[in-house]
């Protein structure tokens, strides 16, 4: 499944993720981790998930190209098409 979003929607999602990330960082900085390790670990997991989502958004400025499906066994055709597109 592919989800198509307008550029302004992507920017809105990025701002929301960035805000959530900053909130988690603030909570982590105020937390006394030696008192509640479980809550600290949960905040770290949230932080890592948010960072992964932000990295995915940063990685794809343009939508990825759609792959074409080819029949199995037509390897030579596939290689020649790939070579012609690369040139």
C-alpha cells in the first residue's frame, strides 16, 4: 500500500514528530532514571521510534520509484533493460 501526501502535509507530520521528540527529550532530561528505570526505558523506546520515523522522512525527499514486475526467467531482458535505463 502506498500513502500519497502533499508536501505541506509531510511538513506538518515532520513538525508534529519533531515536537513529540523534543517533549520526550525534555521528559528524559527531567527524569531521575535511577528511581524509575521502567519509565525511563519506555521513554527511550519512544525516542528511538520517533527518531526512526524522522529519519525515514528525511531519507525520502521525493517518493521512491515504482518497481516494475517482470516474469521470472527473463533475466537477460531484465539486465538489458536495467543497462539501457542506467545509460
